[in-house]
C-alpha cells in the first residue's frame, strides 16, 4: 500500500522513472529554480559528486537527503553508471547534480547520459545556472559564434592548446583555476600582444568580479588579477 501511495505522489509531482539532469547554484542559492526544487524533493536517488557537499546544499534548501544520495564522480563513473541505469530500469527516478552548475559541463555526467540514451531511458534536462553563459553575456564580446573548451591541459598538449585558442576566429571560452590564471594569460599575451580578454571570478558570490583588458596592458603589469576563486576566461576572436 505504501509503494502505491508513493507512486501516486510522484505522479502528482510529475516525477517519473527517468534521469533528471538538474543544475544547482554556482554561488547564490537564490538561483535554484522552482522546478529543480520540485525534482530534488521527490526523486528516489540523487547522484552527486560529493555526498557531503551536496548534503549541505540540500539542507540549506530545506530538502531531505536521507538515504537518497549516491556518489557519482570521475573515479567511479564506470561502476556507478551501471548501478544507476539498473535503478531506473527498476522504476526509480534519479536526479544527477554536480557540486555547482550544470552537470556534464566540465563535470561528471556524460557517461551516465550516454548510457541512458543507449538503454532508451527517458532523460529530462532542466535549464539552470552555468558559469560560461553567465560570463559570456556579461563580456560584451561576440556571442553569435563561440567555442567552449573547458580546462586547458596541465602539461601535455598545452602549447598546442594555447596556440589554437589564439588562432581561433570566434570567441573562445575556457575555465581556469586560481593558481594557473596568471600563467594562462601570460601564455596568451606572449603569442598575441593585442588581444582583448574578459575574465570573471566568483560569479554570483560575494566577491564576484569581472575584468576586461588587452594583453598589452597585462604585459605592462597594469592589470591586477586577484588569484582567488574559480575563473571563466573569454578570449576575443582573432582579428
């Protein structure tokens, strides 16, 4: 009787056995959508990168996480993907979330989504926060044709990667960590001393900051970049 009641409640909340891709706030908790709240409150399983961090997020949103969180990250994608697919096949509803922003965008999730499609499992993707789009529309750079390329390689292939960025004719967006941001800008500036760059850090957070500058100013040490937080870097297309 209880199972029938639970299923009826889920149907009332438009929750069905499928894979939900649910974006979470990248900083400001007010950026969570009403639909995302509904899904996270009612799904059977929430697959997340860090169960502790996601548990704190759900608690702050007044959502119970009891017995629903499952770890899903870069190091266990293989085995966890199989388990989650089987859960959905057995009638469970699953929400995939990342630590912040939209899953699969420089975060785990691609293998799970791909496997769900292979198994003819319904996928429901909710719109929501993503740092790259938020930064792009703030940058003032061309938005009609852009490329997002994630994080640069740490070592192998990095020089080729940077050259491709500098030679790109369209706007290029990438992510970089705080301890590598100055190195990245220097590498770009050394290849093109007259390129416009826009960087955003700590988007939607207390210390949110956006800086527009030319590589010539950077080479003259006229630009102050605070090496804290997570960065979105947007590079103007080749002139």
